[in-house]
C-alpha cells in the first residue's frame, strides 16, 4: 500500500511579525482617532462656552431693571473743566457712583460729553482725564452745542443748561428679556442736575449722592 506524505511548507519567520505590525497599526489608528475626536469635542465645547459667555456678557451689559445714566457735559475750552482739582474729581466720579449706588440699580453708566466743535480737541481732553474706559462707559464728542446729547437734554427737553461742567442724572427701566429680538426701554426720569464747578466738586466729595441734600 502506497503512503503519501504531505509535507507542509516551513512557516515563514516573518508572518508573525506582519500580524504584530498590523495589530499595532490598527491599535494606533483607533487610539489616534479617539484622541482626535476627544480634542474636537473639547474644542467645540470651549467654542460653545465662549459663545455662551459672550452672549451672557452682552445681556449683563444691559441687564433688566432700573438703570442710572450720568450725562457729564464738559469742554476742552472750559476753564473750570481743565482745572487740576476738577480733573481729579472727574477721574473718581464713576467709581464713586458705583460704590454709593450700585445696590439701587441694575446698571450705572457714565457718559462723557465733550461739547467741542473739533473732535480731536474733545477726544484729547477726555483722554487726559484718565483711561477712557475707566472714567466713562460711553463718550460723545463733536458738533459743539449741536451735539446730539446737548440737542436732546438742553435744547429740546430743557433739562440741562448750556453750561459746563454739568452732570445730569437720568433713570429709566430696561426690560431685556426678549433680547436679541427686542429691548424695551422706558422713559427717562430726571433724578438730579448738578451745575457748576463748586457744586460738582462738592457732590463728588460727598460721595455722589443721588438725592439732593
């Protein structure tokens, strides 16, 4: 009886290496994919958080409630406005208003109005009072006595007088619950008007009280 012997080819010494390398490549691919996906999710989360924080800051800047606005009428050509003592008082007026009245209002804003015909003159004057973002929340410069704030407060409403330095305190209600579609802003009410160098310095020195004493 004839017997047939089947001889298997010797195993390739490199086949195990190939499988090992393939496993390493697959594992590395999955690991890289995992970390890339995680990084993208983290970045997306941070971007989303950043958008949320920006929106929150925007809403907080005009939060609903009662707002107090101080309109500060000044001029680079006004002798009293350029006095050292007056400039020092104006520098601390905003911080004094916030410290004394922040608990009463949702937002307190100080608007610096340079009643100058030349925009450069007005800007240079306001800038010399200190960092504008620390002294004022908003500025309006130019057109002299036809400045928009002057037009509304002095000429149309007759609340203020055509003089500097002068501070007009206004208050109104703000409802920002429908932002960004709509912000409901109520009518302005006059809280107090402080005119002239001595009155303004005394008011700042007293801590910027809202009610007249």
